C-alpha cells in the first residue's frame, strides 16, 4: 500500500494528482501552506498528510476551527494565560500554539476569523513570537502553520473582509483541492 493511500488520499483525476504532488513537495519545508477548496474536498486530510509526510510527523498536529474562536478569549485560547491574568484565570494554562510544540498548527475555516482575530494571527505569523495573557516574557514558537479556507480569500480581501497582508502570510505556499465533481 503506498503512503498516500495510508493517509486517505485516494484518487486518480489529473487535478487531484497535481494537488497530491504539491502536498508531497510542501511537506519537506516549513513554510506556511494555504489549502483552498470547497467544503468536503479533504482540506484537513490534506493538512494531516503534509504533517505526516514531514519531519514533524512525530510531533503534535493541533487543529483549530477559526470560526469557533470567540474574540473575548482569542489570545488566551491561542497563546495561553498566566494565573490571575483575568477574573477566571485560577491557574496558568498553555494555549493551542504551545500545544502544537514543534509540530503543526492547523487553522481550519480561516475565512471565519473576525477582523480582530486576523490582526492577532498576522502578528504571530510575522515572527512566531507570542506572549501568554498576563505573561511577562515572550515565547518563540517553532510550529508550522497550515491554514484552510472554503472561501476565495482573494475575493474576500478585495471586498475588505479579509486582510490582504494576512492572505500573503498564509499563502506562502498554496494548494487548491479540486471539487469532488472534478474527480472522476
């Protein structure tokens, strides 16, 4: 059984095979990858494949649904918090970025991020440095970021609904997964 079959990437259509070739090539580098495609095209499976084919395969793969990140808890969820940082912070907690610890941080449905969340993510992607809420020091993260969207982010950016600078940071490498109707 070949490795792609083991990773649940099965298909024969030329468009799908081109996408698979890109996934395999992108696995060997650490650049941010943007996966685009309609709902149901297998973006999370593709993200896991990049992770599992990469040197990071033995480290965590942490998926996050961006549409489920409330603005009020955004920094705490992503970067963690120190005890006493806010009313309910009875103990320190590491965030999702720290949970990925050298592995892959997968941002699903990135188009659903609020403008505030986009700014927070952009700042993190610039240098992979963050500070837990209430923390005094900064932490450098060694995670690889993979993002996915079922919307056309270029179109959203043209309408002012998605930051163009964030799109550039997320789309260093990109793969468009073909819709199922184009996969014979």
